[in-house]
């Protein structure tokens, strides 16, 4: 009787050890139960920050972008929901604010497989007279082989950051130019990207 009970205990210990190994191999032990926690995990893994989160942008129910500043850098860190947790997804690296320029910017594209991914164009405005940022972009639909050009505008808030974000879903993006506009709509800064 005691031997069969000991065998049962050993059997359950083996199952528990295999379950822990399965969790570790599958990656289910990584991530965080909150988007903020995944953002902090992302910064720690990159040895960056902690940044001051100036804005949290909910792209969709599974994607959050944290706009932040740290010393003389800015970042647009993305976290995504999968496998029952939030996980770092890119953009944690800081970009210099370059105070000698009217605005500093960067971009990031992340593919998430056949259903597309995320394209981000983000930056920090140094010139206090720039109140709006305009991005000229060409979007090409890979399925129909058509291209659409247009402009996206964003007013600059007190945090001095901007973020243009798109779900790629079978589209390619070609950014043409970035402009900084004053209160009257006059161009104070323009940089051709193509």
C-alpha cells in the first residue's frame, strides 16, 4: 500500500516537472499580465530607462504603444497581447531628441505573420512654434497592386511627441516627407524622406 502511494507521488512529481519544462519551452512563463508591466520588462531587457511614459496609445485590443522620454531620448515601445499575457514587441530603443533640430523622428515596422503587422512613424518636437506635424505617405496594396498617397496630420500636445500608426495588413508604406507647421499653418520645418 505504501509503495503504490509513493509511486503515485513520484508520478505526479514527474508530471509537475514536465509541466514546468513545457511552460519554459513554450514561452508562456514570459510576459506580464499588464501592458505597463510588459513595457517595463521591455525596457529592463534592453537596459534602457526607466522612461517617463508621456502617453499610452491603444492601437487595438491586442496592441499598446507607450510613448516615453528618458534623459535626451524618446521612444515608442510596443507591447502586444498573446498567449494570455502582454509581451514586448519592439520600439524600446531610445532615439536622440537632437535639440538643435526642430524635430526628431524615427520609424519602425514589425511583421506579425501573414495577417500583417504594425507600422509606426513617431518623433519629438523641439521647436515650440511647431504645433502640428504632417506626414506625407504612399500606401501600396500588395493584393491589388494599387497605391494611394495622402497626408496625415497630428496636433502636438504638451508632451511634444507625435505618433502615426497603421496596421499593415497587406500594405507597404513609403514615407515621402515630414513637415512641422506653426499656428498659421506655415511650414517651419520640412524634410524629404524619399
